[in-house]
C-alpha cells in the first residue's frame, strides 16, 4: 500500500528533483557526494529500500584489500596482465579515495597486513612460484614487494607452515565507515529516504518517471547503484552472490591480528573488538548462493564453525554470537560496469566483492558519466 503523503511532503521531497540515486551503499552515497560537489544547488535524493543500506556495504567483513596472491594468479587465467594490473590499480586508488573522503580515524583504518593461508602444500608451492611475477607486475603501484613469505606466527593448525603476506592490506570498521558516509551525505543537503523501493522507471523526454512502492515522481536524472540487486532494474551481466558471515563472542587474550584469506579467498577472517569475524563458503554451493535473499544455510554455517574450531582457534573455547549475510554483485568478468543507459539514466554495478576497495571510485565515475 502506498503511503498517504501530504502536500508538504510531496513538495519538499518529491517535486523538482534534479538527481535521484537508487541505493545508499558506498557507490550510491559517493555518487551523490560527487553530484553535490559539481552541482551545489541541485536537489538530490537517495532512495534506499532497507532500514539501513542493503546489499553488502554494511554487511561486509571490512577488508581493505585488493586481491590475495592466489586470487590474482587465478585472474591471470581469464584476464590479460594489463587487465589484472588495472583491476588492482582501481582497487588501490579506490581505497585511498575512501580514506581521504572519510578520514582514517573515522573508519578505524588499520594496516595490519593480510595473510593467505594454504590448506595444501601443492597450492602454496604453486603460488610461491608465481609470487615474483605478480610482484613485478604490480611494482609500478607500490614502493616495495607486495607479497612476502612469513611463518605461521599465529599458530593456526591444519595449514601449510608458511603464509604469503600482503604487506599493504588493511582493515576498517564497516559500521563506522557507513555511518560517517551517511552523515557526510546528509550534512551536504542530500535527502536520504529509507524503506522505499524502486519498482520501475520510464524515460519521458527530459524527465525520468520513477515508480516506487510508496509514490511515483519525476527526476531529471537517475543513477542506479544497486550492485547485487541490479538485475531487478537492469538487463546486465550481474548476478547476486550471497556471502554468509559469523562473529564470535569476545575472546580473552586474542592473539590474532590482521586480515586472513583461506582456500583462494573463499574463506576470510579477521580480528575485531577481541572477536573473530569469519565468512565465506560460497564455493560449497555456488548455485544456492546465487540469490538476492538474505539468510544462512546449515551447509555453510557448519563448515565455518568447523574451520573456526579446527584451524583458526583450535585450542580455545569459542561461542558464536551472531550470524548474517550480505549480497554482492558478480559476473563473468571482474571489471565493474559503469555505463550510461540512456539520455537520463546511468548505472554503476558489479563490484565483485570488492566494494570497500572500489566503491568510492565507482561512485565518482558514475557521477562523472553525466556531462
């Protein structure tokens, strides 16, 4: 049922709208900020279907990463060296933009390094053999070697005795990041409306008619930043991909510090507030996790708990406090899609699980599509 809006509400929020952004995640909010910077007097709306940003922007693990060694080696099988270089370059530049936009203290940015753990000697040796190739490829972006080797200093079990360390990887507090971004957008005079879902849009001469579950209104330009939910509004090569996550209760004297990748990045964990946050397992059921529905499955949750107890903290008493899931946008290529659909409609989607790294930059690029 549509809401009973008053004259005042329609006039203030839904009349003479210059720019409407669909999605209040990292991409959408950065797009809105860029539009405000370029058009200081424009009336800008951000529409969000959830109470808080949906998708992955507030549900991710808070990895400030740009790709583990095994992931980048895999990427070279389906992408050229130039494409892989550009992927990493974009992720790295996006992270710097995020930090500059919000400030390290406001997002609790820490560069505690990233560690890739290996379940088999075979995969470790394979990655070790390609380590210098990747270091050389990415050397123009960094002042020293990205990937080095370290011994198992955190005493994980049932893994190879060495890690491959990413010396430039960091971590953030996802909640603080999203809250600061929302605050920055609101303080710039941009109106954010929650609990409103765009059903469809129709271009009508110099206007776009936006039909939502609450009302229908006109906007001069429409920017779609819904990532994993993109195919609900667009005909694009973007599929939803659910990521399941859990977090433990506080653990006394937790010695683990950093971000960690396991099994080609299909599992990932980190320390936060004396807890372990652990997610992944999508590779156990790719088809089942190709969904835009939030939720957990026993198959994946049981595997996460098993690895937590046998590999990450094998000699500790662990209690799971909370579980959740996020929806990513993936496709047959890792390159993001930032396009103009028509005269007045633009979109930036398919972040491939790298939203923290590239979301700010994609939002900026999306706003810049409008000349």
